[in-house]
């Protein structure tokens, strides 16, 4: 089922922030995976200080809305700043819809990661649109 979530980027404080938000909203983190849970992406491993950082977390808040989060990795040149700390995440029902939305949002935009199959099983991409808004487009095929 298609849904829209808000994706937050942190510089090593995702787990702490989500504990605070869980307490604030009276809910519980429903998913938390660490970078060490995934196979290495590219040459070498992450520095020891980054392996246990949050790769992905999910926290339901109000009205069915879900906050998601990750820790950005300094070793990969990631720096949290205003403009890349919040992303609207579109989880859609098909690859075709993912490609359509990514293409439209990318038109006239700047930085991004093109749509591609990811090791966690999703078809995923992210773009900064022409208005400076970050969009993440995700399609996870149904389990067969």
C-alpha cells in the first residue's frame, strides 16, 4: 500500500532522537537496523565508530504518520545540514510509479542518487527537486 513518510537524517544521534520522539509521542520504535547489519557497500568496511550507527529506523507518531531516520556517515563525506536533514519518502506500489515520480521530481533538480535495486530488496532513489526539497522514492516488491 502506498504511503508517505518523513525521513530524518542525523549525524550520529538517530537512536537518541528516536528514543526522545518515542517518549514524546507515547509510541515505540517499530524497526531499527544498523549499518553493521548490512553487507559492506564498496571497498573496505566502515570505521569502528560508525558500524553501530542507525542505518534505518521507523517510529509511528500521529494519525498513522511514520517518522524514519538514518545516521549520515562522515567517512562517506556526509554532513547533516539544513536542506538535507529532512526528506519526504514516497513508498509506492510499482517500479513504474517509482520511475515516473523520480523522473518528474528530478527534472530541473540537482543532487541525487538514481533509482536502483538496493541490497535490502527495494528499488530506491533520492533527488533534490528544483525547489530544494529532498524526495526519496521507494518501491519494495511484495514478498513471494
